[in-house]
C-alpha cells in the first residue's frame, strides 16, 4: 500500500492509549485498530480532523506516502 498510517507513532509521542483516543475521536476501538494496522481502505476527513485535534498534530504527521517498492 502506498499510504502508510503512522498513528501508533503519534499515539506513543502523546502517551495516549487506543481506548482513550477512540473514545475522544468518537470511533470504535476496532476501527482505530484497522487504521493503526494499515488495514483501512479509506479515512473520512472528519475522522482525520478529530485525530489531528486530539493528537495536536497535522495530517502529514499521521499519513505518509511511499512508493510500493519502498515497503
């Protein structure tokens, strides 16, 4: 996949658990896990905005583009 989700890195930097973040953002822990494990096919901008608000970061801190041959 070309888009890598670095959500676990930001969560570690902010010392927030999956359960806390899921509750704060308003998504299920299962959906947060799907995002964290790069299994998501898409993310709503509203969810991305809430993640950035809760983590105090920019979308580029969470999402990274890599060419397929760089994985």
